[in-house]
C-alpha cells in the first residue's frame, strides 16, 4: 500500500513538473505575441487573431 502511494505521488509530481515546464503562450496583444504571430503564416491566423493583431500590433 505504501508503495502504491509513493508511486502515485511520484506520478503527480512528474505531471505537475511537465505542466509547469511546458511553454506558455504570451499574453494576447503583447510584443511577444505580436512577434510570434508575425512568424505564423497568415493563412493559419484565426479571425480573432487577425482582429487582435490589427488592434494591438498595427495601431
């Protein structure tokens, strides 16, 4: 039983570590977000991304 608890705790710690180390997207409208979107092909932009890009990065 103790081994099961240790194993589950280890799995939980590993899962939280992976989640914490994964790359997060920059905040929409930030300079980093604008730079990331400039590198993304315009055909892959959503309508919301295009509108936010025009509002935050162009004007």
